[in-house]
C-alpha cells in the first residue's frame, strides 16, 4: 500500500498480515490445470451425449455429425490431462494420497452414512474418504467408458455381440456418470472454500483445521 498524498509505501495493516498468514497452499498451478482441463473435457462429453440421446436437445442443436465428433474426441482425450499431470511431483503426491485408505477413512464413511456432520466425527487428511471414493469411481468409469466407446467407434474391433454389449454398458454408465457429476457439482457449489482452493490454490487455515484436521500442509 502507498500513501495517496506522497506515493510512499506504508506498513501493511495488521489485519491484512494476519489474513495472509492464515491461508495455506492446497493445490499447485499444475494440479489446478489438470482439474480444469479434465472438467472441460468431461463437460463436453456429457453435454454432447445429452444432445445425442435427448430428442429435444438434438433438434435444438442439430449438426449431429459434428456433435458425434465432439463426443468421440473429448472422450478420447479425457485421460490426457491426468497423464500430463504426472510430470508434476505435487500431482503424483496427491494421487498417492487419493489411492490410500486408512482407518480414519472408515470412520469418516461411517459418520457420513449416519449423517453425523460433527467435524470431530469425520477425520480426514488432505482428502476425505468421500473425495477418495469419488476419485476412484470416476477413474474406473472413465476407463470403462473409453473402452466401450472404442468398441462402438471402431466397429471392426469386435464381433456384433461385443459391440451390442458395449453399447448397453456405455449408455447406462453414461447416465450414472451424469448423476454422479451432478452430485459432485452440487456439493462443490455448497462449499465455497473448496472451490476457492481449486480456483486460487489456497484455503483458509481455519477451514483446513476443521475439514481436514489430519492434513499437515
């Protein structure tokens, strides 16, 4: 800050210094860009799928061939941000955390099933058990969708019965993915500090202590 009449710098307000000190780094730029790129590709997949399967949207959008191409290529590119993110040490560290379930995660899940919202009843590290479960489920769903989608795209890869089965699995899993993503977005909208962490990379120290007491940034 500067004094308006002289332009000379002034000492920061104590309240501003305290606010800055009470924020902690949660995600690096690389991690945030992986999330944004994945969210963009997933959104294209879901929206293009809706335009292909819902007659009202299909009539509104038109250009079915273009929508099909958008759906195919966005689905094919969906794993790319995660694969590119492996170059980041912080991203690899977060993947290891997401893939490890400990005793405190079982406690968190039991509390969630009982709808016990007390912070003390839901111990969590950098990621809670709900986030770990979602990450594991969506990763598996993307791989299944990619495999079944390739069978539907390249019809010469498998016999007709395989392609029919792939279509059935792809369609119903797509519906499930859409519902799970809607729940994920709804929970994110209800948690502004979580969104701020993904947008800026930083969260408040108070929020981190309350929601992720086992996390030591």
